[in-house]
């Protein structure tokens, strides 16, 4: 008899996982966003990560937006892939993952495996989430195989999805897992191995797996922060950071990171989960917070420099921002730092348009109360700023119009011969 698996949260992480697993198991999908479920039942993914053919085995009868249906479809394994955002004060917002945990707790009968893929700080799974399940289900977490069927087992297997990356997908990445007993680890190894040909790494314990995930994003955040800070220093010295990186990259052990805006729901968020935990242990994480500080202020830096480059003639200038997504080639606008750039530019310029052929314009209007233009007329602008390096921008041909159009790229797309300034 095939295992019945339920995926909680059908976003960038949960949907590809559900689609792949549905080729091998009976898969149920839950997302509290009703419109998302309706789209998926039509085999449509607005995130453009999966096509209709990829969703063919995901039965529309197994997709729910109301948790009441899950009670009628008890599963053996529940995989939680909900977002873990932060609050305005930069502290973790645990509401989504706690809501999902509460929902699952009501379904526990004994013998279930609960898997968390959401990014959390080390110890959260066992110190907080486990206790919620135990309290609501009246079952104990199984830390030995002999107790497997009496209670529930916990597994932590961090997601490694990179939105917009068509190579580093589930089938091509190593899956890290750890659990409360060897039986649940063995079960998940068997399941995930069907997706990535057995590329599984078993971490020493759940806390180690949680820590491994969070430092993956912190390391990237710090590396980009270093390059961003270097770009500010070299800009003052009239040195182009991209030219420096090209030269430095000729050394065999140099790791090349590009400067730019650092937003989104992972790199721009996850470091605050670890710093929150560190502060609770009376540790002041200076390096991590310093990197966050540098990256968070880049939109202000870029806006100020653009103002100076345009010689402070702000009243009549018409500005076009190219790109609004948090990164290239994705439609995701969560925590996009282009919005921060827009707000900082508004301090200097009154007339600013935004164009992004990848994002959903209705989502931008709803989330940020901004209207994205449908098609730009490049000749009407005095300055065009490429904030996101979408592939769709790379083939554009922008005429200088007798040097009246100032072209700036924050994330390098074009060669400098058609660009006035590259940060």
C-alpha cells in the first residue's frame, strides 16, 4: 500500500515537491490561499516554476484550501513548507508555521511522520513545535523505533529551492535530513531518494540540520554584504566594482559575488532568525547583523548616488525602474528591495514608473499599492534604472536619444558601452 503524503503550503517549495512526489505516491496538497488552489486545480502555476505537464499527476481532487477536508483524508506523512517571515521589528514571525503545526496536531492518531522543510532557528522544531503537537494530540514524540506507532515522529529536512534556477531543482540537489528515530529517517530517505537518485545526507540531529540550513543563507548574505560595501568604497575612488571582480576572479580560490539589492523571503530574512536565537542566549551577533545593515541600506545608497549622477535637477526628471521582483527571472515580490529603492528615489524625483514583465501587476497593486506600467516608451524618460537582471531585459536595444537618456544598471546586464553608470 502506497504511503499517503500531505504537503502543507504550495508555494515555491511545496508545489514542486508535491508535483514530484505525486509521480510515486498518493499526494494531498493544502494551501490556505483559496485562489492558489483554484489555479493549481487548473494545472496553472502563477510562479512560473512548473508547467502544466509537471502537474499532471497532482490530482485536483486532492488539493484543498480548507483544513476540514484533511480530516477525511488522513495521511501517513505531513510535510510542512510554509513561509517563515519576520515582523517589522525583525523578530521571527512564527504564526504560519505554528498555524500549520496546530492543524496537523488535530490529525495525529499514532505512527505519523511530520516533516518540517521551512527555515527556522536551531532548536525550534523540538523546543516549540514538538510541544505544540504533544499537547494538542495527546501523543508523545517517538525518540525510539519501538515507540514509532504509539506517537509521532519528527523530521527536519531543509528546503534548498532556488526560485528562478532551472538547474538546482529537487532532482539535482542533495537533501539533508534528520529525525527523532532511525525508522522515520529511513522512511524519508526512501521517499526523497525517488526524487534525487539517493543524494541524501543524514545530519547528526535535528538541531544540526536546522543550523546547516540557516547558515547557508547567512553565508550568502554576508558575502554579498562584503561586495556591496566594497562597491561603496570603490565608487568613491572612481573604480568600477565589476571590473575589480573580473580581475580578482582570475585567482583560483576567489569566490565571485555580485553587488546589488538583497531582498526576498530567504537571504533577506533568515539571518534574523539566528540573531534572534543568539540574543536569547545573551550573544550579540555582530558580524551577521553588520552584513544585514549593509544590505538593508543599499537602496538608500543607490538612490542618493543616482540623484547626484543626474546633477540634482530633480523637478523635471522622468525615471523608469526596470524590474520589481526580489530577484531575476522570478515573479515573487515578497520583501523586494526595489520597493525600498522606489521609496528612496521618490525623495528626489516626482515622476517614477516601474516596468516588470515577469511579476503579476495585480499582486504589486494589492501588496504595495503601486501601478506597474504595461509597456515602456524609453524615449520619454531621462533615466532608466535596471534594478533586476531579468533575462527578458538582456535583448533590449535602448537608443541614447542624443544622450538625453541616462542608463544605469544596479545588477549588471549590459556591457558598459551602452550604460552610463554601473554600480
